[in-house]
C-alpha cells in the first residue's frame, strides 16, 4: 500500500478567543515539496509547529508514516528527531560552533559516537557549502550562512521530512539566493519538504503543490502552473499577483 | 597614638582568612547548586514546584541574614535540632546566597533567546537535555557579571558568622583586638585582608569571564 509520508487531519488551534487554525487537512508523499503561502497571521507557522508538536493542536491528528504524532502516548522526542525544522530566524545554538550545532543532534539525541557525528556534521556542512566554516560561531556567520548551517543541522538527523518556516524572510536580499539554492538542491535530491515561503521562483521550480491558506483554512491547493495561470478562487489569484510583485520573481 | 599592630598576630589572622575562604567557597558552592535548581524550578516547574521555590527565595531575600543565622544557630535547638556553629554558619550563608543566586540564574535563563529551546526540542531533545546542553551553557555565561557581585558580597557578608563563635578573619580579629585593647589597628588590618581577597577574587572572575566567552554571546554581545 502506498501510505502518504505525512497525513494531517482536521487540525484546529485556538489562542484565546482567536481560532488560528480552523480545520486544516493535507497529505504529503515521500519526495514531495509543498509550498504554503498566505497572508501574515493566517496560521502557517502555527500549522508547521502543530506538525512536530512544538504547538500541540486542540483537535485533529498528524500521522508520520502511519504513526500518530499527536497521540498522547507517542514518543514525541523520537518523532521530532525525524522531522527537521528550519526557523525564520535560524535559531542556531549561540554557544556552539557550526560543527557543534550540526553534531549535537546526532550525539545527544541519536547517541551517535562523537567522531562519527563530527564526520557526519562536516559532510553536511560541506553539502551546504560551509565546510570551511566548521569552527565559526553563529555570530561570526552571515544570515545566509547561519541558515545553511541550520539546514545542515536538520539534515544530520536523517529526517524523513523537513519543515521550513519562511527560511529566507529574515535575510538581506543578496543572501536569499544561497539558501534557496540549497533548498532547491535538496528538493531535487528527493527530500520531502514543507515550506512556508513567498519565494515564488522556488515554488515554480520545485514545488509539487502550492497551498494557499487564509484565516486558518486552506483556500486552494494545486500544482504551481495551475495556481498561477488558472486559480479557482479569485483570492488566490489576487494573492499570488501581490506576492509576485512584492518579492519579484527572479528565475533561478 | 601610634600604630601598635604586632606582626606576630598575622599568622592568627591568616588562619582566620583560611576559614573565611573555606566558608565562602562552601556557601557559594551550595548556592550555585541550589540556586540553579531553584531557578529551574521557578522557570520550568509547574505550580507545586515553582511555588515552594518562590517562597524559599522570597523568605531568604526578604529577611536579614543575621536573623536567618540566629534562627538556625540559636532557634533550632528549641526544636531539638542542635547544629555546630560552623554548620549553622555555612547553612545560613549557603541558603541565603542560594536565594539571591537563584534570581540571577532565573534572569539569565529567561534572557536566553526563546528560539534556542524551540530549536533544541525540534531536534528531538527532551526538556532536560535542552536545559542541560543548550539553555544552561548559555545562561551560566550570561550570569557571570551579576554572579560575581554576589560572590564578592558573600565574601564580605560571611564576616557575620563570628557572632556564632567561628574564627574567621572577623572572629580572630575581634579576639585579638579585645585582648590587647587595640581595636583600630586590628580591624584596619582585617579590612585590608578582606580587600585583598575581594581584589583577587574579582581578578579571577574577570579571567573566568574572559575564558568562557563566546563571540556574540554575553552582555557585550548586544551592542556591536
Ligand atoms: N504563542 C501564541 N500565543 C498567542 N497567539 C499566537 C501565538 N502564536 C501565534 N499566535 C497568533 O496566531 C495567529 C497566527 O499566527 P502564525 O501561525 O504565526 O501566522 P503566520 O505564520 O501565517 O503569519 C496570529 O494572529 C498570531 O498572533
Ligand atoms: Mg509565520
């Protein structure tokens, strides 16, 4: 049977009086890249955090390869270890070098031997083009470099999928390209990825599907081509036009 | 009036200095361990844990050290608990500094950026692992300046234990001064002993701060 890698079912989340997520469901197959777009405050970050339970949803279920992540008896630390998370503001561990940032997961969580973890960390740093920055501390790296280290940190855990929450939004424009290049490469290599991003060039080149969210629900989803040329909802078209203007759409 | 301090008193005062250093070091050690635990209890504990931690901190910060010492040394025997003077002194000072250190640690823990914990948890670390490998290593570095002040304060406050018959710098000085009716000279020398200790400790702490410093992390990190 071909079970989806990730299945998200009817997720609800409320903060105080505000219902931030109002029943969100979707599936992701192995090797797919899905791009989430939508106005700010729509619940995209909350949704990603519900997937790995950084934010437990009020209602609804998340399944990773058939295992219920949301179940109160699930080994959440173990499940999180196989779900990478890349944050908008990187969140590299400030007291650790790039190398240590990448190797701490394997050594402390999956209990890999130190030398092995270091070799792995170095390999992942090289994969994102930062082999020469292994001994630099986060504060000594540019934003783009920090974000690439944080991608390497996620990769070192051999994740089944990686969640990206606006990975380029905190970057100076000239640094966005180097991060997107790494993400495009990953997508092409078959990594499963859920990306909240408004970089439509990225979406066009690698996304299998664009999911447009507004007010805590999915308004429309479809392949990029269809979403751009023939959206079913007027709002989708308007929003896509708006972000294309705002973010430009450089071909990559 | 002339300076009547006799050099043969010095070895005695030096033995007092050793006691002061021992007592302070022990209290500070107790204070670090207990202070970190209290701070963690306040920050991460649910109410049944955080409330007692808060009350403890409130009590020891809200009452005079001398009263705390007297409760332990003179008061507890009424309840059948008779502690030696040395133990009482260390206990009072240790619990007191633990309460103050707890507040410094708490401030430092809370000033570690929120995303650090999120990143640790999303890697699959447990709460305990995240605290141990991510939060504390940063918080302990951030706390050094405030914590240095506390250590120096303790070094000086420890002088009150002479009141429960411990012969620290102050205890020895008081004895010599009273026997020879030479209060001024002896207490001035005692003050110089404390001053020397404080200067040495400040220097060592400065070195420590420098040694464990990491680029971009610390009180100086924000202004760049
Ligand atoms: N921890 C929180 N506590 C209270 N409200 C929150 C919290 N996190 C998010 N929200 C609110 O939920 C809404 C959705 O936020 P978010 O998921 O960050 O949206 P998006 O990522 O689409 O911009 C916002 O109105 C935000 O203020
Ligand atoms: Mg967001």
